[in-house]
């Protein structure tokens, strides 16, 4: 995971704020992880309609918890070949801020590899954090800062029911950062 380079514009203030916010409030109950388990079993039995339903429920509950408008979700069988320019696109998902729509796909475009449950859930949390950036934090853009990845990881580990990790970062050129995985993994019991 690699952060975006800081913008050289008036967006720099928002970028720095995004970088600083490294945590998220979390629901005090296990509702999100219960829904995440429903996503997992629907994926195992290859029931796309149920995956979609569980994803929608996940996002609805999370949106209510964070007091943001609900966002739409499309679960696609495979990554679309053409990806729209204004979308922030990851390997397994994207988010359109104006439409408030998340898309996640269950297979990669070219090799048709099946997305693992962990990657799928992580992508869903990642895209939802883009939604939070606009609707909860009010950022003008949703950058991949260190804070962004930390927030997405906090949500993911809560939903997955796995221990939170302390992320260690290594500086790269151009003001970017990458996660130092060996160090991060060593420090997690
Ligand atoms: Zn992203």
C-alpha cells in the first residue's frame, strides 16, 4: 500500500488533516462482523445476490452509525474492463463520490482470479472510507493518506473480528509513504 503524494494546491490542508486522523469510532456491538460473516458465507456458496444484499446491509448499518447518507453498492462478477476516470479505482473496487456508489467485484478482469473474502471485505471497507472522507469529514477529495489507510484498517479489523494492527510506515520519494509490512507484522502478536 502506497500513499498518494501530497497535492501542491490549496488541497494541502485537507490532505494533511486526512493524514492526521488515524482512527475511527467503532460500533460497540458485533453487528458489522455479523453482517461480514454473511458476506463470507454468501461468497463461499457463490450467491452473488446474497453477497450484494449483505454488502448493502453492511453499508447501511455503517452509514447510520457514522451519520452519513447511505451509499449504493454494486457487486459485479468481474472487474469492468473500462473504468471511469472520475472514480477512485482499486484492484477490486471503486467509489464514485457524486453518485455515492461503491462497486466491488468478485473476480479480477484479466486472469479471473477469485477475490478472497479478506480482500473483498477490505476493499468494501476501503471504498466506504472514501465515502466517509466526503460525507463525514467533508474533505474536498479523498486521498490515500496514511490516515486513510489507518481508518480503513480500523474498520476492516473490527468487521473481520481480527486484532487491530499498528501500522509502521516507511518514507518514499515525493512525500509518499508505504506500509512497512515486515515491521507491522512483527509487532502484531
Ligand atoms: Zn481508494
